RNA sequence: UGCCCCGUGGUGUAAUUGGCAACACAAGUGAUUUUGGUUCACUUAUUCUAGGUUCGAGUCCUAGCGGGGUAGCCA
């Protein structure tokens, strides 16, 4: 049973679900000789987001840990909201995350079985056809504090129920005219037990069963039964289904079928992010983002396009843990997970996002030399490359300050800085146009300080900055993404405002960067580090051949920014 | 308002099930560093409150306080 510690994570502790599963498998007689069976059961009515990733990692992870199985099952019981498009995107996302299901299944596969079981419950007096409309049913249900009243149709004979239910199936009645309800207890303190609707009439085309059915089961009357049919041992879902568990149990018990154990965990809340399908949809339809796969979206497809790796998302899900307390995860944890994955593997390049020119006045005009640059200091086998160096270069505008604060280790008038892989230079003159804007900086370089040369060791400077050779620079589009929301909890908007008012107006900034030649040749999907800037990914959708567009996945940690902000 | 669930450093999770409160991240300090990155070291707690049981309580009991869920023919 030590497979858990064999997987990549470092001796992590068991979560409460693992503890319970191990207890169940060891003690429950009906589970003896069986393997752990879980499932990931999305409704195909939207795109998967990072919150689903938690559930996916949990369910598939459990199966892996205990040598069991995990199915992908679509809970497609509401044809008006579902489509093939969503089915396909969900399959893509699950596989991209690195998981392979044991079986691919649909709740709609079980409509026939569910119908037969409905008939069984009617025969046994556990279900009845009700003629109350939606509004009347709400009245009869009672409230949180008052018990409900029995439906006037509750005591119909088995024969009448059977007849009516058959005719419901045959399409004799319009939508909403009747429902099949479980006969439980209208005075139960748990509202889910007040004779819940099992089957409703819906003359709608289903993306898989077509027009075969005009009655469709409700979630409660499909989910547990599907679990049961598939031999699921542990049915793991989020906390909002907690109050449904007694009903889940009631159906299995009353039907006398295999009875999986439902366990609930807290859904993920991420700071500076909204996660509800409704709000994500609103962001898309109202064009606050470019689509479901906009790199700022918390959808799997958005994170993928942004440049997040499956490994980083799995790592993230491992880090946040699983519990029953509804917590708020700091988005920094997400950002760190991609830094952690990319740091040892992403090749480094120099790219200047906001260029300012420097002229090395003592460097011979027309001379050019090649400097050796390490591809990745974290990777001993990463090798090196040659980059051209000459009299005119670009550096980052932020790396020069005319009147810098203390502890500014970069270029300043009269100050020195090292050009990465090159020389130490000194800024002698700030050249401005008539409007007072800096046009370029006149600097001198010290030949003795060339990187790697024995004489270079003699002198040290505090700062090293990146640069790009002016004459041979390539120009590429770079999209600088930031958080989509300004507020830690965007949903908490003040009176009269909504989460949309918390949108960050600068969540994306597009710039043309001057970069090393090598960067212009990167293929879509490639992930690199721009030294001192961050990790970037070549956009898969908008890049043209020989014209990559870079998405900033995440900046590097920036302790200078912290120091500067304090001052 | 009824019922259900949950409260452990700033954040997220642990604690051999009643026996020295631990890990990661964040924050801070220092070291290393030709990325203000990486790496390394060190620093940060009345376990929501009040009672109770016990030799001993984060863990069990009671009450309070706080947070979440729940009144679709959605899932």
C-alpha cells in the first residue's frame, strides 16, 4: 500500500478520503477482494476549470494510489444544457492533464435501466406520479422551518401510477405536466427527502439518445444509480451535495442495489479568480475575455493556452490538499507551481520588452563578436549558444534610472553594471531630445571584464542586466498577462456593483519586444524563460510561422519590486 | 429561521486516533549567485471562545461565537 509515497510527491500525508477508503477496503465485507473504483462525473454543459482539475486529480489519483480504476462518466441528464462540443473538450482536457480513464461512460446509457427501476419503485409503493406544477410543488414543499404537505396525488394506486408513467414516457403529456416522485417524507428536515422529483417530462433532443426519450431523470435519480451500475466503491463529490447523501443512500437501499459510499470534499476557491460556470460564461459572452481559452481564464483550456503544463497543475492540486473546510487558495500557489516546474527545464533567452538603446562609445564601430551564453544554469546538460555583441544594444528601460533610490543595483549615470555574458559597462551620458525624452545612453565598456576571461574575476558589480544586440534583434509580439481581477475575492463586490467591476483593466498588455534571433524561431507551445522577466509560452492559436506570439505565463519572483514598493 | 457540515501560524494542509503541535507556501533576516531568478540557513502559534471529562485534550462532551451548504421539474 505504499504506492502513494512512490509517486512524485514527497512523503505527503493521507487526506481524510484516503484514510476512509483504506478503512473501508480493510473492514467492509462487501468490498473484500474488490479494488477501489472511482469516477469523474462532469455534466457536459461547459468547459472544465481549475476546480475540476482538483476533482480529476483526486479521483484518478485515488485509483492510481490504490491500484483501482477511474471512469470518465458524463452526467448528461439534462439535454437542454448539454452538447457534444462540451463532451469533446472535457475528454481533451482530462487527457491533457495526464489521465486515462478506465471506461468512458454516459448516464444516458442507463436511461433504460433507470426506467425499469422507476417502475420497480412504483410497484413497491415507493414512487408516484404527481400532477402538481412547479409552482404548486414549491408551495407543498414547505420551507426551511416548516414541514411540507403531502401531494394530493401521493396516494394514487400502483395501477394508476404505472399507467400514467407509461404515458409520460410515450409522450402523451406536455413538459412540466407531471413528474415521477419518490415517496419519502414531506416533513423531513432535509428538503431533499421531501418527495423529490425523480423524472421529469422534457420534449428535448438529446445529443446522444436523440428523440428516443421525452422523460429524463433528475441528478439524484441518475447519479447514484450510475455509480452503482459501474461498481463504484467511493463516489466523491463536492460539499454542496452533502445534503443529498441521505437521498443517495435511500435510493440504493430501497432499490437493494450495490451501494457506493458518497464522500464530499470542499471545492476550490482561488484568490483573484471567479470559478462559477455562470460567471465564466458571462466573461465570455460579454467579451471581457476573448473566449473560453483566453489565457486569463481559469479554465483548463485557458491555463493550457497561457502556458501552464499538466505537471504544474497536478503539482498545484497536490499542494492544496483535500479537506472539508471551504478555504481560499492564494493564486500565488498556482503561479509557484508553474515556476517550480519550468525553472529546471525552460531554456533561457534574452528579450527586452521595453527597449532603450545604449551606445558603447569606446567599442569599435562595425566590430561584432560572439559571446557564449548558458542555455539553462539549472541544467548541466543544457549546453550553450553564441550571441552577437556590438556597439549598439538595447537594454530594459526599467534597468536604467536617472535618479535612482538607494539599493538600485542597475544602470545609473556614472554607475556600472554587467551586461549578462558580456562586459561591465559604465553610463557616461544621458542623451535626450528637445522634449527631454531619453533617446539613448552613451556608455563605455571595459574590455578586461569580458565574461569568462581570467581578468573578469578581478572586478565585481552589484547588478547584471540582460540586453539584445541592436542590429540583429528580432521583433516579436509579447502579451503580458496579469491577473484578471483586482480583488482577492471578485465576487464580493460592494452594493450596486458586480464581480465585473473588479476586473483588472490592465490584465493584458501587448508589446513588441526586441529579442534574440533564436526566440523568433520558437514553435507554438514552446515554453522559455526570458531572463529576469518571466516564463513565456508561444501562443498556439495566434502565432504565425516565423512570427511567434509570446504569452507571459508568469513573471519571475521579483524581490526588487518589493523593495521598490516599500520605498 | 430549521437541518447538515466546518473552525489548527498570514495561507493551505498534518498530528501514530487521548501523549513533546509538524510540513509546504507566504512574510522577514542573512549567505551564495554574471538572472534582485535558483539554492541554503535562521525567525514567526493563547489549536475560535467558555466550561466539562481525564494523570494528560487540537483530538471526546456541552454551550456560545464565526464561516459554508441547503427551500430547481439544474448538476
